[in-house]
């Protein structure tokens, strides 16, 4: 599930954030285009997309890896404060969309962490 979740965001971030997630994007999360301000936002979007895709590809190599589950779980947990910040910033982000993202991200994070760090 994590491979689809992160890979599903990674590919569009790599291709073009604004086309997919910008104000007029297919699934709009932001109120501003990141490519309009400078090349820096576009670089970080593509870099994030590459990293999401690379991490997701790990499941093709080792589907049952507990290390990958730990990486996804910890990365997802680290994203939670940003998720909450974006959901409260209606100037730059579509806050309602980020609030709906909580319904997917928080349970997936909890389930991933439980699976990754369970004692056998």
C-alpha cells in the first residue's frame, strides 16, 4: 500500500507538480504554482518525487522488507506535523484537501509503524 501511496505522489511530483497538484492541477493541493516563483520549488518537488519513487521501488526488490516498512513508517510519521501545518494554512494550500488527506495518511502511518516495529 505504501508503494502505491508514495509512488502515486512521486510520479506526478517528478513530472510536474503544478500540472498535477497546483491551483489548476488534476488533484489540487496548493493555491500557488511552485514553478512560477523560481526553479528552487520545482527542484525540490522533483527531488521529492524521485525519492518517493525510489523508496516505493524498494518493494519491487524486497516485498516483505521490514526495513522498508520502518523507513516508510518513520518518514510518514515525520510528515505528520507538516500535514497539520498545511491543513491550517489556507493562504498557500487548499486546507480542506489537506484535512481530507488526514483520513488516509494517519491510519496508514499507524498501521505501517505497527507492522514495522511489532515484536514477534
